[in-house]
C-alpha cells in the first residue's frame, strides 16, 4: 500500500482556472457546490487555500451572491470548507480535505465502460486540439514546453507528487492552448479537471509516470516536426495506456 503524498502549498496552476468558470443559466447552489467540491476533492484547490470572496465568486461564476452563500453553507456542512471571521477571515479549504481518498472512492465506483468512455472523450478532444496546434504553434512555443517537461524528472516526482501532477496538467493545457482555440482550451480544462484526480492515483507508481512522461515526449516531438497524424496517434496511445492502468487499479481496489 502506497502512502498518500502530502498536499503542499505552492503557486496556482492552470486547472484552478476551470473552478471559477461561469456556471451558466442554471445558477443553482447545487452546481456551485458541485464545482467547488470537485475542485477540492480533486486537489485543484488545496487544503488551507483561501477561496475568493462571495461577491467575487458570484461575479465570476455568473450567479447571485445568495446562491454562493447557500453553496458555501453546504460545503461547510460537508466539512470541505471552513469560515474564519475578522480582518483575515474568509472561506478556506478544510485541512481535512483529502483528494486521494476521493479519487480512490470515485475510481472504485467507476465501471470499465465509464472509464473507457471518459478516455475516449478526452482522447477525441485533446487529439483534435493537438492536431490543430501542430499547424499553428511557433517553434519557440513548443521549445518552451519541451524545456519545462525536461525538468520534470522521476526523482522530483518522488519528492513531490502534487507538483508532478500540477506540472503535467499545466503542460497539457499549454500544449492544447497552442491550438489558438479558446473553446477547445476551455473544454479541455473542464474535462482535464475530471480526469486529473484519477491520474493522481497512478502518479504514485513509476510505471504510471513513465507512460505520461514518455507519451508527452512523443507528442511534443511530433508537434515540433509538424506531423499532426503522428501527434494525434501518440496522444491516443498515451490516453489508452492511462485508461488501462486505471482499469487495472480499479480491479485491485475491488480485490482489496
């Protein structure tokens, strides 16, 4: 059994941006609660993190302040959020929020069909964006992503798996952003926020990290070479390998 890596503080990463995207026309407290709860239990908002004010949340999520207040009350009841009064007060992510426990429970409840469907959706969207990025990205932009990936070693991952996950998520979003499509990038953020918590579970294993690292290298090499077919194939292969690892882990949880 692998121990959970500590959740540490650090600089914000790009998936946090998906937390506060507008909710839409529904404007219901349940949707606000669900969005923030998934961000907390997915590790995108870490223990001790301060949430934006109720007014800021209402504005950025496109709902009324009373809706935000109701959602925060529900989150406090669930033990995911605490509120402090005074000059330095506000709403904070509870220190007891554990994204790894949530991810294990989510994976254990998932069927193989659901995991494959998630993988197919992710692969289709990401492959389309990367094929587009292959046509539009400038060499310096690709080189910057390659340089950052090269600094992400297995040793550094063992020291801080949280930083590893955040960096892999950021690099994926940076690559998709090279498609120059705001819609694809926003959709990628939402979908990646769903998959990322599950990937944390295989980040603890060297084989899982190797699949992600080497797969990312192949994708970037193909993008740099201007070969959109190879880039798309490399992404589909990597996602397929990750889904198979998740399926295997889910079976081991069933047997435990």
